[in-house]
C-alpha cells in the first residue's frame, strides 16, 4: 500500500494528514472550512484515494495559514507515497466539465517544480475563502510534491463550479499519473532516476 501519515504543528496550525493512494474508502476531512472540506473530499473520491485530514488553525484570522500548511503536508504525503516512482505513469492530465465551467489539469511527478495557474475566477470569494488562496494552495502542493502542475480554467461563471471542476481534474490527473505504467517497469525517466 502506498500510504503516508504526516503531522505538522506550528504556532498557527496543528495538522494530521494521512493519504493512501491504493485505498478508495472514504476518509474524514476537517480542514476548518466546509467549502475546503468539500473540495478535498472531491479530491479523494474522484482520485480513488483515501484522505484523512484534521486541521486546527487560526481560522479566526482567515484560512491562509491552514490552506498553506494543508498544501505542505499533502505535497509531502504524495512524495512519501510514491517513493522512487518506479512503475508509475508519471504524467497525468484531465479535462473536467462542471455545468458551465471547464478546466484542465496536467501534471508530471518529475521531482522538478513547475507551476502554471491560468485561472481567472469570476468572484473574489468562494466558500468564505479569498479566491486567490486557491492558487496559493495548489502552488504549495506543487512545491512540496516536487511536481509540474499546470492548471487552466477555460471558462465558468460560478466560483463553486469552477473550483469543483479544478479539484476533480486535479484528482483525476493525479490518479492517472500514479497508476501502474503500461510500458515502463522501472523509473519512468531516461536518466534512470527522478
């Protein structure tokens, strides 16, 4: 089983996160914000993963520290789950329509950091969270997972639908990338190491 459990405690947050890439049973997500809980639940359900998350953060200020630290531990958990990455597809991409919204997410578990966010959300706030925080969240996941992550929103008029499309596409792209490779049995790189 490719699984990881990480705990992170700072003066701003206390987080426990476990991720299992090979268990599709539904975990419990408590981020401190119901909308973010919904988005992270979409990640586990549509990725076919089990995610258990408990975060106590300084949400009386805002969600910045909680989202940043959840992004850190989620990225670290992906690294631990994948190890040397032998036998995985490595690349993943997915388009997801959600009513009037359409997004695409492309990833490469390359051990190199590359982040592109071509997303213009239609409103300044989503679920009580500043819309700009979602870029910061995905950038933090990308940096800590040491991956290439390209996120594009082609169109959409409702923040909930736009972000739901993005989280589902991210989940499916991760699922594709971590799946057993059809062709490569070792490390999926001509260099022999990632």
